[in-house]
C-alpha cells in the first residue's frame, strides 16, 4: 500500500512539474549582427560566428519523466542578407535514411526551426534538416493544419541554404546543422532586414529516436526536446522570442 501511494504521489508530482514547465514564460535569445561572413558548410568556423553565443540547453517535453536527453545547443546571427541559425547536436548515434526533399523527416532524427515573424501566433513557417542534410520546409496556416503536411510542404523557401556535418569525436560525438534564411522568405515581417529591437517568435526542436532494428522508426524510442518550454510541437503561444540587436 505504501509503495502504491508513493508511486501515485510521484506520478502527480511529475505531472505538476510538466504543467509548470510547459506554462513557463517563453525564453528569449538576443540575435546579434554577424561581424563577418558566414559560409553555410557545417563547420561554424567563419568570422561571422565569432562571439555569437550558444543558447541555453534544450528541455524535454511529451514525456519529461523519462531519460535525460543528449545535449542540444543553437545560436543565431544576422546581416543585411540573411538570418543564420546553427545547431550543435550531441549524439552517440546520429542516423537518418531519408534523403528526398520535403519527405517526412520527423519520423527519424532531425532538428527543426519554427518561425512566426510577425508574432501573431497563428501562421508560421517550419524548417527541418536531418544528419544527412535532407530538408523540408512548410508554411502552416495555423496550428492543426500541419496534419495536411504535404499541402503545407508545397511552399518552398526560395534561397534557403543548409548544410549538415557529422563530427565523430571519440568522447563527445555530435553533428552540426547550419542554415541561412534570406529575408525575402519572411513576407509578414515588419522590417526586412529587421531593426534593432524587433522581436520575432521562434522555436527550436530536436527529435531523437533509436535506430530501428530493420523496421520502421518507432515512437517508443522518441525523445523530443525544445529550446523554449512547450507542451507540444505546434504550440505557437509557447514559441520563444528572437530579439534582434546590432
């Protein structure tokens, strides 16, 4: 009886902690102007990335009581031409099989960027890339409409450039995803390029899965993490804030 009561109380505490985390204030990241050029090659050794800080670590959602996720970091910069975003994804086994443009990459391992440039928390843009460098871009009219994802993927972000590179460091293996978004993509932004002090809503996600043993990937091995606390993927009210600065 005591053990059963303990389990029930523990379950209740976990549920409360999850609700508190999901309702926490959205995170903010100050997006500084790049001091030099950025080349999209997955190396992150360009002058433009110098001095650009990494974000705080990602947090698990959907099943916060289970395994601690591997570390994920992200950073962003901008110049007169583009918004730049880079991920560093620590992973002992980075894998993917999908290579086609606009495939269902979230069924394997992937990182994602959601951008709502006018902050209306209705329509937003979704971008994904996997360790093989395959990508998908979607324009989502509102949360829920992503169910018809093939229709949403009919939109293409003209000029969007990406790169992925795997680093098999013996102690801390990781992979890098790097992206450049031309300002013309963001048709609902107040200013293009943005002005110092402009705020966009943005969210960063990582999907980690166990490598399937000859079968399809399963949600049983899913680890979902986000930069800003959220109860779900398509929850624009929980997107974080990207604050532009010079």
